[in-house]
């Protein structure tokens, strides 16, 4: 395992992908930045992070035979690795907000961005970006953001949290050959934020919808039970949970 530490970069995912153009980094190469100037979340959203206070890093993972149709499993594995890391730190009320935000109560403390390199019907490699709010206390207008320090009332050693998270991630990838995808998916579903609770959503046309989150499909779509017990699947950005 190789770790590259940067003082600042636009995006650790972008840095790692650019590195792959000039060389073949070893499996599980990690790029971690003290400051990320242009961090990205899902679908091009921004990830704001105060320099030196949080963990912003990316991990490279190669695959021999990983099917494109199973790609959401990478989001599941990463989410569960973060969840297990935070659980061992006794962070309370943890859940996963579909597709891969980690919450404590109603507050977001971690975001994940998985970008895959494809060939034919297989995933050759993935760059997995993780942004975890650790010691930051102020989040401006982001009313639903928080950090480990705000929640637990103490500072955390960034290197120790990083080591624990990477170890959990490696463990999940090593176990994937022995665990069925369905088992991982079921575990992920049990941790979904507001699962089986009456919730209000906004669809892509800004219509308000009420329903119950029941789980996810094999492709990673959110399964929501609407009126008259109708189950409907939604892709990311087709539905926004309003709580």
C-alpha cells in the first residue's frame, strides 16, 4: 500500500486519475490532501472542507472480474467501511442516507464519490473518494453538516482515523469474495436513513411525494413504497429526501 500526502490539491480523485495516465500505481494507492480546493460530491456537487481539519482522500482499487451491473456494490462496501469505523469511535445515531452519505442523527458527516474505469462489461479499476468531517466546527450555511468533534465534543487524530478507515475498507474488499453481494446489500439496507418511516420527497419535476423507503434494487436504485402500496425505483437525483 502506497500513501501520497499532499498539502493541497484540487481533488484527490482527479489527482489519482491523472497519476494513472503517467504510471500504473499499485493497488490500494491512497492520496490524502491537507486541503482540497475543488472537492466534488455526487453528480458534480461541491464538497466544502476546512484545511487541516478533516479527512479528504482517495483510494485506487483494481479488479480482475467485476461486472458493471454490480458497480453499486462499491458504494455499499465503502459506506459500510465508513460506518464501521465511526461505530468503533462511538459516534451516535449512525445511518446511511442513500446513496452514500453517512449521517449522525440528521447531520451529514461524510460523503463518498466512486468513479469507475470501464472496459467492455467490466470495471477495471475504481477511484474511491471519501470526505469525512473530523475536527471542523463551522460550516457556514450548511445547516445539515456536522463533524466528529461537534458531535463527540473532542478532537480526533486524523492519521488514526484514516488508518482505521483504510483498514476497514481493505477488510471489506478482501471479504467480498467470501460474502454474497446480497448479504452486503441487506446489511446496507438495514442502515438506511428513514427506512420504513413515512417520509416526504421531491421528484425531478419538484413535485412533493410521500412514501416509505423500503430498500434498494440490485442496481442501487432507491425503492420507495408510494400510495396504494405501489413500489417504485428511483435513480440518484430523480428523488430528493426532504425528511
